[in-house]
């Protein structure tokens, strides 16, 4: 399952870089997105796991959409 964590963090990082370049704000590093720095409450274990589940969900869904599009060609 770590594979989808990394994929989800990558897709989310790309999205944040695009969004922040439009808004002229500071862009996060990949490590900050992967670790959830400033994305969840420190010390809250439930919030930390919810963020990890969010990355897994993004990674799984976006990867399946890409595979589905590629399979149709």
C-alpha cells in the first residue's frame, strides 16, 4: 500500500504546484506533501491516518483513471 501513498502524494504535489503557481504562493516540496506537514493537526493520530488514507485514495483513483484511458487505446 505504500506504492499508492507515493503515487497519491505525487499527484497531490503536482496539483498543489499548479494551484500555487496560479495563486503566486509558496510551493510545497514533495517531502512536505508526503509527510503531511501543515496538512493535519500535530499529535492527532486519527487526522494523520485520515491524511494517509486521502493519499491512498488519490493515488488509487488517479492511477486507475490513467490505466483505464490507456487501455482504451
